[in-house]
C-alpha cells in the first residue's frame, strides 16, 4: 500500500510548504466565490432588463 502519510511527513519537514498550500487554497476559495457572485449579479441584471 505504500506510505499513505507522505503528505503529513512533508508538512512536518517543511512547514512553510503547508503555509503556501494554505494560502493558495484560501486564494482559490476567495476568487471562486467572487467569480460566482459576479456571474450571478451579471445574470440577474440581464434577466431584469425592462422590455422595450
């Protein structure tokens, strides 16, 4: 089966790598939330235009 705890071992040896992974994860979550909110608001504006 191999060493299934390789990720934890890497984090123990190099804590700065875990910090970088955490920062990347937070950035992806924040940017994806903003993208979803932006696309939703743009879609709502398009749907709420009055008919001429």
